[in-house]
C-alpha cells in the first residue's frame, strides 16, 4: 500500500475512482487489463494537481485507492508506483485539456455501446426513455485512427468530441465525461443500458420504434440527471463495495 503526502490529501478522490473501477469490473465494462478511468484533482497544501488514473497492468477488480497513480501534464507519475499506459495519457490528457468541464473521463469498450459502433453508421436511437437522457449529448467519431500512441491522435479524439460529454467511437468503444465521478459513472451505466435495449430490440428482427426529433426534444429534459438520484446511485455502489470488497478503500 502506498499513501504519500499528496495521496493522503487526495484519499477521498482515490477511493471514489477505485470504487468506479471496481464496479466497472463487476459489470463487464473493461477489456482485459486495458481501458482507463481518470479524474482531475486540484492541489492542496503540498499536494500537486494532476490526473488520477489506473495503473497499467492491473485488472480493475484489483484496484485500490492507493494503487491509483497521480500523473502530471507530461505523463510523469508524481504519486504512486507503476506506469501509465501511453494511450491512457494521450487520450485522457487531451480530453481534460479540451473540455474543462470534463473533470472525470471514463474510457472503455462496454459490449452493447461498442456493438452499436461496429455497425454501419451506428447511432444510439431514441427508442427508450434511457436513450432520451442522451439526446443531443453524444458526438460520434466515425474515423478510426488506430491505437492512440501519440499526442496527435489524442488531440484528434478530443476534438471529435465537439465539446459534448459523451462520444461513441467507431470500431472502438465509448468515452463518457462528467464534472465528477458519480455523474460520469451514472451516465455510463444508463448509456450502456440504453444500448443494450437497442441491440436486443434489433436482434428481434423487427423495426425499432424510434421517437421523432420533435418529440424526443420535448421529452428529453425530463430524463436529464437528477442530482439526488446520481448521488444515491453512487452511494449505493460504495456501500456494496464497502461491505463486499472493503480492501478497495486502502
């Protein structure tokens, strides 16, 4: 276990990000030891600012608060023990820079959202109330640039988000951002739910019953975030993990 001075200051942020990663492992949102979640943290006292991010080579079910790395804007690890995957640095740093409201960035390849982006002109259709939550909040990157091993591809991906909080990435996966971990994780959950309903409905062979643009625009505001529900959802996740996997807090 590693808790340096700044790690102690950032302990709550570390525990929240560890909870998000553990929960994502339970739900099958990760791919092997790949994919990455990050959180921008502010300085306090002698604690540096930077990005908290999961270390390369760890399964998300193993993550603890102290195993997370604090990375500076050059990709250097300034707190913690381990390495940051190159693609994690290039994608996450660029998005955090491009979209100031993106305090939390979740990038993964969940099966149903990813399945949509494996189809020609794949889009999340407004066919369920969970879909309405994301009406006009999603950008689509239909160009696949391969592995983001350089700053140029990271910058391109960030630009393709067009300032929106969510992006579907062709041949790849999704990126979900938010002002905090609870909000981003809540969006991620309902986004994958909406995609699951769509993929299952399509598997029936019957035509999707899609709301038209006008009706979707009228209804969408009613399905936006409810702050109380967001907080309650994340608190429930933390309670479950605290009871069943308390080591994540260490």
